[in-house]
C-alpha cells in the first residue's frame, strides 16, 4: 500500500510540474520555472520509491496515464483548453486502461 501512496504522490507532483511548465510561459516567469524542477524532482523520487514494490511496466503506465488524464482535465477546468467529446472518450479509455492494470496487478 505504501508503494501506491508513493505512486499517487509521484503522479500529483508530475502533474504540478507539467502545469508549472504551462504557467512558466517558456521559462519567462521565475517562480513557475523553478517549481518545474522541484515538482519533477519530487515526482521522480516518489516514483523511484514506488518501483520498489510495483512492476516498472505497470508503474509507468499508471504514472503516465493518470497524469495525462489529470493534466487534460486541469487544462479544461483552469486553463480554458477545449474538451470535445472525442477527447473525453479517449481520457475515459486511459482511465479504463489504468484501472484494468491496477486491478490485474498482483502483489509481489
């Protein structure tokens, strides 16, 4: 369970780093630019800890899939990005795939 908590933290920090990239406006804003490196550093630390108990293929799929879905949702809700129906469908497929990986993963 601790590994999955690390995974959750890694995902949240990765999402925060990606949103900071957008807010940095091409490294022209200091605070978001610095936060990119802090958030990604924390994300990789937590991901590394999660990999102690979670298979790398599953961990990477969950980390990137959930992160992608969250960034798309944040982009729509807070950054005024478009969210056509087809985009919602594909985000749902990502979530379904990640859920399937989680449910079919056995503890080592």
